[in-house]
C-alpha cells in the first residue's frame, strides 16, 4: 500500500463524509511511510496551495471556495476512528521468508521445508495474493554460473508453489546470483546463509 494510494483513499472518503455539510469539502491527510522515511504531498485549490510534510497533517479544501486549503494537525487514533472502513480495506503488510540450499545445487535443505509450508499457508490464506521469489548464491564459482544457479533455485521454489495449487500467473521468479549477499564475504567463500531463496508474499 503506497502513501499516495492512502492519501487518495482518505481524500475520497472525506469528500463523501463532508458532502452532507452545508459547505462540501475535500480533506487530505498525510499518512506516515511504513519504513519511517519522510514524505510530502502538495494540496492545491483555487485560492492557493499548502504542502503537507509531517505525518497526520491535514488540509481541507472547501468546494467552490476561493481561499487556500486550511491546514491543521490530527493524529493516528482520530484518523483511524474517522475512516474505519478505509483501514479495513488496506491489505496486510508483505510477509517475507527465506529457504536455504546445499552448496552448488538446487537441493533445498531439510530444515527449510517447514518455512516453505508456512509461506504457502500464508499465501493461500490471502485473497488475490502474489509471490515474488528471488534466488541467490554464495561467492563460490563464476558470476555467470551463479546467476544461472540462483535463477534455477528460484524457479524450483516457484514450481513447488505451483505443485501445491498456487496460481502460476501470480508467482514471479528471478535470480540475483552473488549480488545482495546476506552475509558479506570475499570471493570464493562457501557461506551457507548466502545460498538462499527469499519469498515475499504480498
């Protein structure tokens, strides 16, 4: 769920809620980013514009008015209380899992089978969910060979989901080879934690 989408949804809801007032208005609330990064949105009207750059700042634009948007501050509890139905539609946060492989091949380590089962259960429980599967290797061997191996690992995990009846069209599999090591190492280092596939259920 992106900040922009949340802002739009709250704008639409506020417009509907305020439409019954004597002066219909649209209200925009800036929600915080899930990762805490700063964000901002500009709200314009016939009379000017304001910039929302702090979480839970709010701008109200009166329909047909000629003044700049009115700016004030609200808080998380009030926003949620006033927009309960919208929060009910927000999808759950992505869930991430990792499974690990034997050196130099696509054999899934036995202890990763349980993680695979958990990931599948979560994916199947989410209506309309999709899965992004990314394969990685350690730094043993040539870069090109590791790119190919990481993709084969990702494709194998993808097939495991398909075999368990998850829709193939909602699974993406990619290989990243030696890039983005979970544990930084020198070249030609056999690090088990880098021989992995990550599974993102969203």
